[in-house]
C-alpha cells in the first residue's frame, strides 16, 4: 500500500508541476489578477507537492531504511512540518482573495479590502436579463 500511495504522490507532484509550467506566462505581468491567481495556485500546489513528498514518499522510505530516525522525525518534526504546509495554504488563499480584489472595478476597489473581497458583489443576478 505504501508503494501505491508513494507512486500516486509522485504522479500528483508531476501533474501539479506540469500545470504550473503550463501557466508560466501568467507570471509575466506583476500584481494583476491573473498573476495573483497563478501565484496562489503555485503556492497551493507547492504545499500539496511537498506534503505528499514528505509524508507519502520520504517517511515510508525512512521507516524502511532508518526506522529509529523515522520515529524521531515523526514525533519531533511531524507536527511542525504540518504548520509549514498549513502556512503555505493560508498564503494561497490570501493570493486567491487578492486576485478577487483585483477583479473588482478600480473605482470600487478601495471599499473592498482583501479580507472582504469575497463578498463582492453584494447581490448576484441569477438571470442575465434581470
């Protein structure tokens, strides 16, 4: 089972890296909505990649070859490394909210800070003619 999980983590890492590479053109214009979205996706993908490589590939290999080191690593570093992955995810949702803020018309943008940008617009039309 560990081999299957490790293989899936490696395939996921390759897939996320391919998607980041495919959208590399989005990084050309700094601080646009597209740039913020691409950065947010890249950071989120990085968190997913690193988490998968750490827990699903690295730790099983370490348990197999260095069981004592793996036990120490799990007890002493395991929870802290998850904090790093969680901080990366938080940075990703900040980038996504910044992207949303950049999509708000410039005249309205000062009234919609990053932490409130997800609420814009205040009303949503479900039918295009209403």
